[in-house]
C-alpha cells in the first residue's frame, strides 16, 4: 500500500515539476511518467539489493536511458525528460535529516548523515553520467559510420 | 553575409539556451554548429554559467568577438526544445539572419504557464512529497497550501531582484514558520514531513544535476561554478529552516 502511495505521489511530484519547467502537451506526460518509472524501479531494485546508493544508481541509469531514447524519438534535448524524471530520486528526505542533525550537538551523527546524503546524490549523478557517456560514444560511432 | 549579425544570432540562441536550462556542452556545441554552417575558418567558444564568449574568424575578413553576460536563469524546457529545433534547422537549411532573428524573437515571446497554474503545480509538488515521505493526508494538504504560498513569495521576491541566497533563506524560513504554526495549533501532525515536501520544492535539483553533467563532460569550471551555486542555495534553505527551528525550540526528527 505505502509503495503504491509513493509511486503515485512520485508521479504527481514529477508532473508538478514538469509544469514548473514549462513543458506542455505529450512532453509533459512523458516527463511525469519518468517520475513514476524512477520510483517504481527504485522500489523494484530494493527487492534484490539491500544498498540504498546502489538502488539510486540503477534507477538513475534506467530513467536516463528512458529519457535518452524518448529525446531521440521526439527530437528534443535529453533534459526535457530527465530533469523531471529524477525528481523523486532527489534526496530531499536525507537532506532534511542532515539539517535536523545539524541542530543536534552530536557532531558525529551529523557528519554521518551528511555523508549519507552526499552518497545518494553522488549515486544519482553517477547513474546519469554513466548513461550519457555511453550514449556519447554510441553517437560518435554511428555518426562516423554514416559518413562512410 | 554579415558575420556580425550571424554571430549575434548564434549568441542569442546560446544565451537563451543557457537561461532555459541547457548544459554547457549543449550550448557550446549548438553555437559552434550554427556558425560552422556558414563559411567560417574558425570559431572559438567559451561558455561558463554566467558568460559566453565567441570569436569568429570568417574565411575572408577580420575576426569578430562578442560576449554575453548571463545574470539569471529561468528553466523553460519548452523554449529549450524550440531553440534546439531552430539550431538543427539552421544547420540543415542555412537560412539568412533575418529569418533567424525573427524565429529567436518568436521563441523569446513564448509565454510561460499562467501564474495560477504554476501556483497549483507548486502546491501539487509540496503536497505530493509530504505524503511521499510518509506524511498523513491532512499534512499533505497543509504542505500544499504552504507550497502555494511559497510560489507566490518566490514570484514577489523575484520582482525585487534580490539575490538567490536571501530569497531561498526567506522562502525556507516562511515555509518552516507556517508548518510549525499549523502543528502548534493542532491542525498538522508531523512538522518534519510538511517541511520535507516544501524542501523538495525549493531544492536546486536541476542545478545540481547539470553541474554533475558539466563536470563529467569536461567543463570543469562551469561544473564547479554550478555545484557551488547549488551548494550555497542548499545552505540558504538549511539556514532558513534552522533559524525557525531554533525559535520553536528544535524538532523531534
């Protein structure tokens, strides 16, 4: 039940951001659907792996592939879909916890929490970048292939 | 062919792309492709988040340089889409500069969503993420209300052209203040869930993601600048929240 609620609200959150980023029409829907996808996959990977950063990484990889493919089909920058799709993965909850820890006097708990937030953000970025880099290689190869 | 006009057009496109939320690599690549579509011996382009410099050397004639200073970003992916489309078209068809200028003016005028739509979207985001992180439905409603207020506040503060640190500090403080007030009077249950929803609304997610992409793409200066910018804004958000929490005697997380 809570998984269903999270996936639904993740989708709605991405939809809201797609509107704030001025998307319209079917691009709006696809961007919001990316949010649905990213959190569903995060939960799905959670069944197989017990590591939160790894789940973030794999989910980011999947959703970046989704954005790259759609971007090529609809002839638009990858950002169009990627930016809204990863919204549920942005570690806002972890960041909030870190902020609360900053109010505590126990410094070790705070640094631990900050490191955790950092590791999630890094996993997310690594996932995106891994796919973008591979796509770049594929692009270069196909372009030079066509030129022959 | 007037190369000054061509350069102005290319820079207009680059500038608008950067403002609308493109990565540095895309901006440099687009400007380069656009000018290279005409007879150019050499084009040198340097872009960071706040500046674009292009020097163009035509096949015949002296090199020309133009610079743009970018002061403000306004993420508009629909504009970015149109600009991307236009630059592809330019590379393919090589139209004259009058046509390009007309197209740029048209894209510049593309209206964003109405304020009321944006307020509703902000309410949806804040409310959704409060529930997403485990808040009750009533907390979600309160969060949505705060989200709407925050968006209106952002809109009003933008008009005064105050810096991003101050504006984020104020927004975060106001959101926290209202959240605490609602919980104090007993309408809301979990103040942290209400605040998390609004933090998701304020968090510089796009700047953070783009900074990572810039860094890995090799645009180290631009990536570092954007990363610092995102970090400073995150600190401002934390500052506003911490200020209010201390006034209310801390939170039980």
